[in-house]
């Protein structure tokens, strides 16, 4: 028999979201009449808007014609889409040839780890989207798990909690090769100010680190003074890669479309352009995003599509307001929810998993335990506002009734 990859054995239990699903199903088995409502996994629920749907449908129809059929596309994506992303979402701060279109931010995160290899050190916000840590462990960048600290050895956990305004104390942060930074943040919903992002870029420049900036939720930023992209910060093009996604703002979680920006200025220690190696990885391991999805993305970035995107985002942010108001009414300490579809709630006197079980058992509402995102998430729950309004209303009604 073949030896198991020892890195797989280092991972803690299952990946967070399937673990939630497992516990949910276990609960349903024991309580077959319970009707659960989910504020759990951040999956979208609202139908794709008509103009964007037409972009998808038109391409699907074209593929059924002799003239319109296309096979493999460029691995880097349609030139037209790369240019439009650069123009509409980055106001020309980057060029189309620095944009690599893909099937989403999560697979790009995994492929970035292949680009970096096993011998790099990483830093992550604590709490953070679990893919950064888990992909790093799988690749062998991390040492064993320290049960006492609930941390992997060899990974720098940058504490981001209410007490430091969810921004790490960079003076106390160890130098690492790679820094993962998700903004607006999943799970806390916090959005960094321009001055904070300047500090972060400065920190990466000083340490000669590469900053992997995940902006999957940038369209949820509702305050014009907050940066939507790291390239709004001077000098970022020399240190930062930006990963982003169409999933949440236009409902493409199932359609699959995202992108990664690697500026021409970004180089490895030996002077190799990072985007040269990324191009090699993508052309080797990826056959290009679906042509249908890319046409949908193009439609989302014209005038009508951008309007539709705004409408979808507003709908979810309205949901967030409903959830936040309800939790505040019950006396909980509430964060996030203004520039992100996630609400971060402190559950005093309980562990995250105890609170998860309580919300599930008493209100039949599914949430995500904060500790699943890192040790500093202990004592918090994450609530998602990406549901239907009706379900959100029902969830808050139940929570108010059974958890007051
Ligand atoms: C979440 O709930 O955090 C999201 O589903 C994460 C993702 O986009 O993979």
C-alpha cells in the first residue's frame, strides 16, 4: 500500500463547512420534524439578475451553433474580460494582462500555495478563512498542531479581535514570506481603513514578504473612503497579489468565476517575475474558466450588470441590518455586517461550539462557530446574511423567541 501523505494527517478534523453540514444532518436525524434555517455557510441564495443571466444564456446558445462554438479558451481568460476587470474594478490601477481569470478565489488560493512551494512561512489573520491554513498544512509549510494553543507550528497567527479593531499589531508580528490578508474580512466582517492598509503594505515591503490580499467581499464595502483593492495603496504593486471573486456579489457561487491579479512589478528574490511562474502554473494545471461563466462576468461589468450587482449586494446588506438589529436587541456584542455579509457575535460565557449547539437546539438556526476560523474566534459565532429575507426574518424571530 502507498504511504499516506503525512501532511493530511496533521489537519484537524474535517474542513469546517462539511463539518457543520455533518452536525446539521446528525441533528436532523435525531429531530426529523425540525425545520432548520441557515445563517451558516456563506452561500448565496438570490437568483442571478436578468442582464447577467442573459450574458450566460446567450453564450450557452452560441455554443450550440457552428459559428459560435468555441473549445478551449486562453488559460488566463478572455482578453476582453481581463481588460474589463482592470478597467471597471481597478480603475486602471492594473492592466488586463496582470489579471488571470479562474474558477474562483478558493482554487486560486490552493494553486498559489503550489506557486510558493513547501519551504515558505506564512502569516494569517486570526480568525481567518480556513483555506489559507489548511492549504498551507497540506503543502507541508506548517509543523504539527499544538492542541494547547489550537495553532499549527510554523504559522504566524495575527490576532484580529475587537480589542485591536480587528487589525493586527504589526510590531509584534513575526516576519514571514507570505502574508494572507482577507479584507473585508471573512469571518469578522471588519473592513480595514486606508491608513491600516498602508501600514500593511509598508510591513510587507520592509520584510520583503508577498502579501496575498483576498478581496472576495470588496463589493460589499459601502463607505467610499475605504479601499476596495490593495492597489489603491501606493507601492502595493511591488508586494501584493490580489485574489477576488464574482461569487458573492452576483450569485456565482455555483457558476464559478474569480480572478487573481499579479502585477508585473512583483518579483521573487532571484528577479523572476511572479506572474511568469503563475502563468506556468495556470497553463499547466488549469484549462481556463468556463466560457459561459466568463460571458456572464462580462455582462456583470457593463453598466446594466454593475447596477444589478449593486442591487444584489444591497439586498444582502439589508439582511445584515435585520440580523444585527435583532442580536443587538438581545444584548449581544455585534461586529461586521456593514461592509461584509458576515456578522460576528460575541457569545459571553460560552464556547463557540456550545453557542452553535444552543442556537441549533433551541432556535433550529444554523450558525458557524467562530473558533472554526482560528483560536481567536473562540467565544464568537459568525452569522451569514446571504440568505433569503424570509429565512432571515424567520431566523431572527426564532432566536428572539428562544434565546432571550
Ligand atoms: C464561507 O461561508 O465562509 C464561504 O462559503 C466561504 C467560501 O466562499 O468558500
